C-alpha cells in the first residue's frame, strides 16, 4: 500500500491537523473497497455532482444522510428471490460510501435514474464570510464604507 507521510508537514504547520487526518483517513478507506464506482464533477464555481453506479438498487434501498461536513450514502438490497443464477456479474451487495464535505456545502437534490444515483451539492458561503472591499478614508467615528460582494479585495 502506498502511503504518503505527512510528518514533515505536521511539524511545520499549525491548525491543519483536520486536513491531514482527513487525507490519511481517505487513503485508508479508498485502499479497501471501490464499490460502488462513482464520479465527482464540478458543475460551476459553487456546484458539484456526485454520481454513483448503483445498478439494481431501488430508491427505497438507498439511504442518503447529510451531516455537517459529511455525506453518507448507504445501499441495502432487499432479500434475493429464489432465482438460480448461472453467472453473477452484477454486484448485489450492500454498500456504504462516505464523502467529506467542505464547510458551507449542502445537498441540493438527489435522483436515481438508469442505475445512476446523482447527488447535487451547492456551496453557500454566508454573506458575513464573503470578502468585502473597504474604502480608504472612511470616517473613524461612523460605520465603515464597504462595497459588498467584491471577491477581488486584497
């Protein structure tokens, strides 16, 4: 197993423990199981889509739970019927996939069609957290003059 050693970075950084722990946890999780396969795509500056290949699962078989900074997708197949298969090439097992989400990312929608589960995500940064441009020469006694929504502020 290939493992990246973050020790030199941990020694020279402060406050990034959560990031390093996340990277190490993801490396361990990805090495063990790759079912079901999935894609993650960026659809815009603040929108993303996760697509999982869940052939044979019905909407009632899938549970999607969104918590703070975590998205958990579980699939549990109902009991198999009495069919006799000569070859089983389609996975028929349950699964659990975990996705770590950045701050302010929320699930907008989920859909299951043609064996693909799509989960749309949106990042909504609160107004108070967005960068603001402060004008030079604002009065010291009054409120600062601020131009809202200026993302290019230095």
